[in-house]
C-alpha cells in the first residue's frame, strides 16, 4: 500500500508542516507514506506526471486558498488516469464545507476535517487492514453514491505528535515552520484561528528539545505558526530565554505576537537579544475603533503603539506590522488614516493586505450584513464593501505596490522618509506616487533596480510638491542606492563624479591604519585593494544621515551589513 501526501506551496522556500505532522504521528517509520512538495508555479502537467509515476493507492492533498484551484485541476486529471486511486483532501479550504466540496467535485472521495493527525492514523490502519472506514471520526466521505459526515476527531495532546523534522539538510535555504501551540484565545472575525476554543501547548521539555535541533543545525530561519505566540506570557518567556541562552549567531526566529499584551518584563528581556535574532509580526489591521469592534479584535491601538516604540528603542528586533483593507466601516479616507498611524511607528515592514472571506470565518458568514463582496473563487478576496468601492480597492492596490517596492524592500527608505516629511501624510505620498506610476504604464512592466531608482527620481522631478527639494532628494536617493548595493552603474541623472582631491582621499583612507581600526576593524587583515572592493566611499553635498547642508563623505561597508535591514553599514567619515 502507498499513500502519497502532496502539498502545493506558495514558494519554493516554503515547506509544509501539515503533511510532515500527519506522517510523523501516523507513520513515523514511513512504511506507507510518501511526501511530495510542489509550488503553485509548477506546471500542472509536471505535478500530475510526477504523482502518476508513484502509482499511489491513495493521494492526499493539503488545501489552502492559494492552491485549491490548482489542486482541483490536478486531482481531476489524476482521477482519470488513476481511476482506482482514492482521492483525499484536507486543510482549511475544504474542512468547513466538506459535504458541499464532495458533492461539487466527483473526483473527490474523502475530506479530512480539522486536526488531521489522529484521523490520518485511523485511516492508515483501516486501509492497511483493508477494513471499512465508515466509523473513522473526522471525515466526510462518499459511499455508494451517498455522502456521509462522521463526528469530529478529538484534539490531541501536542506532545503526542513526534518532532516532524529529521534531516536538516533537506531544509537548506528554506523556511522551517514550527508550532508550539494550537488554538487562539481571540475571536477575530476575519480569521479561522478562533474556531477552535482554548489553546494547547507543547511541554517545556519538548519545546527545548525541538529548538535545540534548529540551533545545532544552524538553520537560517524558523517561523513559528503559533497564531498568538505570546498569549501565554510564561510560555513565550521560556522560549525567548532558551533561544537567547543558546543563540548560534545565525538562526532567525519569526513570531506573530499581540503587542498590547507584551509585558514590560518581556521587553526588558528582549533588549538583550542579538540584533536579528527575532522578528515580530504584529497585526494592527485597522486603527478605526468602530472597525476593530466589528471584527472583535479587542486591541487598543494605543497599547500597540507603546509596545512597538519600546521594542524599537532597542534597535535589535525586526517589526512587521499588518493592515487589512476591506474591513467593515473602513472607507478610503479611514484606511488612509490607519495607514498613517501605522507608518509613523516606523516598522521595518508595513504590510498592506486585502480582506479574504475565509471559509468558516465570521466575516464570511456576515458578508451580506456588512455589504462585502468577494471573488467566487479562492482566495475570496474583497471586491468592494459598503464603504469601499471597487475603484477604491484598485487605488489601494497601487499604494500597496509602491509600499512594497520602495519601503518594504528598503530600496529608498531614507528618500521616502524625507518625502513624507515634506508631503505631510505618508498615505498621500504613496497615493501620488502610485497614480503617477500607473499613468506612465510602469505598473504593467518589470523593472531593474536601476530602472526603479531612475523612475522614482523622475517622479520627484515631475511632481510640483518636490521640485524645490530636488537637490536634497538627488543626494538622499544616491545614498539609498549605495546603502543597498555597491552598484557600478546608477541612473545617469544621479551620477556624481569624484574630484581628484576626493579620489586621493579615498586611496589614503584605506592606507591609514587608524581609519581602518576606527571604522572597519573587521577588515584590518585585508589589503587596501581588497578593502576597496568590499567597501565604497561616496561624497555628498549634504549629510544624508542628518539632512544638514554640509559636504560629507560616507563609507559604505558591504562586509558589515545590518542584519535587520540587509543594508551596508554606513559611517560618516568626513564633514567639511
């Protein structure tokens, strides 16, 4: 007997913890189960052909909003060429309307609902013994032309699930997803996590054992899938302390936290963490009080603000703040104000997302009440609401693109910050930029790095709001370029040729031991010629770090990059 469990991940760097958890609990010796991971960028023909080669008796698909449409196409084809193979589906995209899914898709035989480990083990036991599956809990299934729905499976103690990762080499250059808890104490109406009441945790002993594997194997990034990582203060503190005490200097740990419940004790502890050790994702969603109440978010923006600022003061933790467009009672202007509120907290990333009416969520149930329309097909993204027209949504998508391109990427943060100060409102700046971008057809083509910088500078030159500051912007944008990369070619309009005096200063700088000791001590063992390749000195007519009018030389050290921002270490080495 062979069971093939398949996942279609969103990106190559992603992994599927769900399938590994099923196999670890039900078939840890891998007697029956084969895992196959693909991406939504793979061709359907390749996926079908690859699965067909295995000739499995059973195929299980892990179904989410980003892959369900591809899975249905692949499964339908596989059923035609493997008519005797049983097709099984699980995951949130099929759990909440299992009977409907089976009735609409004749190639589907079984849906595993909810938590799947125990259900999958019971199915394996029945299949291997060639027994009837009719009494297996947690499934909806087709039999003799009829659809039957069994009671839910009982939740597991998380420690009963074996550790799902064995060979670290399998995950080189990939993100490892890891859970220490299931469930969520909150009741946010756009989310599925609140469906399961209560929260279950892994034991302290087990968590430390698992973390040791990641640390010992120096994996690049571990992303916790715990919906509210710090819902238990003691649990979160235990994990943070263990990671900090055993830090290998390489691994980064990403957690989704609720900011307003992060205690001062935790903030004090985290101040001692290595820069880049932790990343925090914080869901703000909206700062409109009526909106927050409608989605039962129960978080005060003031509390979020205080915590984000306190964490930022230490300068060692990357903070990623989220907004959702399309929530009840949030119109275009209100969303713009929410955007401004979050932008002024200066997170490393500001994620502008769009509401998805997930199956099983409260907002999907109440969509008519709030006048929310979404796409019929996954990912069920909002088209319009009572307050937000389709035109508004499209305008916000333009804003999102500009935020991703020039803020979240880090490509022009210094320049954007200056422009926002002069513009007054962050949202207005990004809106103007996005409209200009679309008017020039740039939203329809791809861009090289140099093109992006050149086109951004063109925007500033053409926009009347910035014409008097164009000299400053020229210098700041050039500074941003070299913060990111030691680019040999930059847009012609931004080129500044060195004088002979400046070239002499550059040569002499690397030959001076005191300069090296002061600014780039990690490069002391290298020759001046080698340093020249690893660093760059640029001269500016302003100080780009203070925006004051003084001639400045800046040393960009690409060997000593900032681990939070992936930017060169930039030091002002001359003022005149």
